[in-house]
C-alpha cells in the first residue's frame, strides 16, 4: 500500500521514529521534520507501522536459542 511519497531515507527515518516512540510520531518530529504530512497521513502511517510490527519486540530477543 502506498500512502504517501517521500525519499527512501526520509521514509526510513519516519519508520524508526514511530517505532522508537511506541507507534506514534512525536509532536516535535512532526513539526520539525515531517511538517509536509497532513494529520490524516500521519495517522494512517502510524496505523500501518503499528499493524506491521504488532507482536515484535525491540529488545533484541531472538526466537532462536543460542548454542
């Protein structure tokens, strides 16, 4: 699904910032780096990221056991 168009690097940053902030884009980032996005676009992107990463942990734990 293509929600908005932006350079890959900016999209990577957006994904990272949303994941770091527990599924939402911080107000500071929204105002400084992503002011071109509408509120609706931000909400849709946050939902996509939340759905895509639901159940995943950022703790670095692996499902595989170490030998």
